[in-house]
C-alpha cells in the first residue's frame, strides 16, 4: 500500500513528534476532547432520550426512543404550574442567591483586602491567616453550623432548639434560619476569602504612585479610593464577581441544608430530585447550568482580557504610605477578629458540642457523652450505628474509600497538570497549545453537580465506567483546571536556558523533568497535587450522583445521616472530615511549602 505522505511530510511529522511538548499536546488534545466534549454530546442526547421507569410510562414510549417530552415538560407546562415550580422559580432563586452571595463576598473580602494592604490595621497576621480558613473548609460546614446554631422549634419543621435558642433563649425568625438569606450569607462568607486573595493580590502589587500624588495634593481618602484605587482594581472586582457567581450557581450542599426544610429550591437541588425519577428533565437543568457557566467564563475572559486598558502606570512605588486608622484601628481589628472566630473557629466547637449531646436542645453536662465517637454499644439510642464513628466499620471504610479516591484524583490531576503546563508553555502561542489550554480549563466552567450528571449519563453507555473508576475519572478531570494552572504558572517562571543546557549535554526528557525541572519548582508543582486532594476529601456535589451503593464517602455518609435526623453522628463525621482536610493541608504545607493559594493561581 502506497504511503499517503510524501517524504517531506514524513520528515516534518518526525521532527514534530520528536519534541516531547508536541507529543504531550497531541495526546491531551485527544484525551480532553474525549473527556469533556464527548460527554457533553452524550448529555444532549440524554435530554431527548426516553428513560426507563416513570419517564417511559409518562410518554408511553419505549426506553431509548427519542422525544421532546422532557423539553416541553420543563419549559412549557402550565398544568399545575409545573414549569414554574420546577424550573423558572428555582432559576430565579438561583440567580438571586448567586448575585447576593457575590456582592457579600466582594464587599467583605475586598474590604479586608484593602484594610490589610493599605492601612495600619492591628492583628494583620492573624486576620490574614484566619480569613482564608472558611475557603479551606467545605461550604456545607458553615451551612450545618448555621442550622445548628440558629435552628428552633418555630423555624421550618423544627423539632428541637439550636444553641442560640437553648442557651440564650433567642428564637431567630424562619427567614433568618432557612431560605434565601442564610444560603446567600453562607455562600458569601465561604467565597469571601476567594475575593480577598484575588483583590488583595492586585492591591498588594499595584503602583501606589497615583495615590501618593493625590495625597500630596490634599485629596481626601474617600475620593482617592473612589477615583483612583477602585478603577485600578475594577477588573479584579468584576472577575471575582463572575467567578463567585458561577460557583454559587452550582452550589448544592448549602441549599440542601438551608433551603430544603422550607422548600426553597434552586436549580441544583431540583436537578438532583429529578435525576432519579425523570432523568431527561434533570439533564436539561444540568445543560442550562452549563450554558450559564460557559457564558460567565466567556464574560470573565472578556473582562480580564481588557484589563490592560486599566493600567495607568508601569512601575511600583518603593514605599506605600499606609492609611492611619487612628482611633478606629482597635475597634475594627477587634470586630474583624471576633467575626473571623465566629466563622472559622466557632463552627468547629459547635460540631464538637453537638456530637456529644444525647438529647437535642439540652446542653447540660449530664446530657453529654462520648459514645457517638467511641461508644461500643449504642443500641439504646435507636439511631445511627451501633458503635461510635471511630469504632464503626462503615465509617472507617468510608474514610479509607475517601482517602483512596482523594489520592487517586490528586495523582492523576496533578501529574496531568504538570504535563499540560510543560506542553502549553513550551509551545506557547501555537494553536495546539491554545486549544489544550482552553480544554484543560473547560471543566471549571461546569457546575460540579452538572458535571457529575454528565458522567452519570456517560456511565449508562460505557460498560466499565462505574464504581470507583467513574469517581476517579470525574474527580481527576474536574480538578485538572487547578492543577494545569499550577503547572503553567510554574513553567512560566522557569528560564528556557535551564532545559536547553540539559538538552545540549544529552539528558533525556524524562530525566530532565524528574531531576531538573520538578525539583526547581517543587513547591508550585506540588500545589497542583494538593488542591485536588483537599477538594476531593470535602467534595459532595461532584460525587453524590455517582457513589456506588456498595461503598460510600464520608461526605455522602454525612448527608445520609443528616437526612435521617441522626444529628450527633452527622456532626461527628462533619468534624472528622474537617480535621482530615486540615491535617492533609497542614502536613503538605509543612513538608513541601505548597499552598492552596498557589494551586488556584493566587
């Protein structure tokens, strides 16, 4: 058979594939198309496919047939206000929560960033350290704390009083405990550190010459802030707003804990309830969430892409004149410290307290026991396991399964992130590098629950894609954007001369990576492994649709216990997850210097 390529073309191909960066980019281009674009096609097909069960009986068709029933049902069914209650009302709730949470995070996180970088605020080191703590903790940590702290018999279907009602005798109104307000507050507080990292980085590195000049001209501090500082950081503000908006739209665990008791539904919770009975309708909602995510990221790229238009100077002032807060310094510092203790420390104490209470609402010492942790015979409680969580075979198995999954996702996502970073930077500016760079970031666009739904749909068509395999695959792909950004940032900091010298002396590519490049940028590269591991340990939304019945994760076990009303076991597992996450994060930071901030590009 005649070779379809000419000798010149074959020589070009050999030269192209002789460079490791080109091989990496071609391989990942194919893989990422299969792992991101193909599942989207499957998701679309699932929205117009008849599924067995209630859906097939409703349309009176055979499973596997194609129909527009689900589309009509979701978007255009007036009977019993089905479309309104199932889609339009949750959509409005989702947008309202996302906008409010974004504003809260920007105002709170941006204000703290300004205080830390531009004033002589006291306790800066403590405030800066503790402020990122809520971002390390899972979002549902604050949600369960809010519910535990403020619940009372008059709110929702309340059967017991929380700490505020039982200890202080204050019954908070239902709107404060459940629904729009607490969901927005919790998400805003959770993402405030994210805003702090992004906005603080801009404020810390921006040129302060204009501010100094305005000060010399006796311009008021308020006018300087409004006319100089804010315009310079405007791109960071808009970018933060859009990214927090996208993350809040996809939130699932917080609306479940704080919305379900009063039937306040958002798109994510509605999608979850539909997936089990009417999969087609659930996949449509997943598609809508993905469309919003893509649109938001496109807008974010436009905003950040125009950032240079806001650049007013090219240098950086040698010294920044910090604003003297005078008499307001100590009150502001104390107020911030108290607030951060409430948000970051009190939740842990609350979970610990709630995990040793026998009868809900009674916080006397006589009503406390460690049986929920180390008890060997809890049959007298008539709930949960027969042993404490530290002695429970189910909990230990779930912990082992969670750690195995976290390590697996961390290894594959981190390794792929390093390789993608190498390939993209070495071939920077080429079309292939641009395509792989965009594809590697694409999973970030998709809400976690919707991304899990995509792979749930895919698992029905791929026989081997189930159990641990699908969990590891979806986790590795979903966390690849963080790892790839870490890899790209690390490679951009390396001079090309380092590798060129090794090439001249004949060092092969694997040895160059393992013995030269990786050790130099060890801290940055390892951040790409750390974030997927920490995120996987605390993840609920991504895995909740995919966890097999034979195994379970600590996060899904926590949700199951909370749904059954086994509050003590739920709080104990909640605290256990947080301790494990913080230990992993702390140990890796101590040993390697890697940090989550570097992993997300902060």
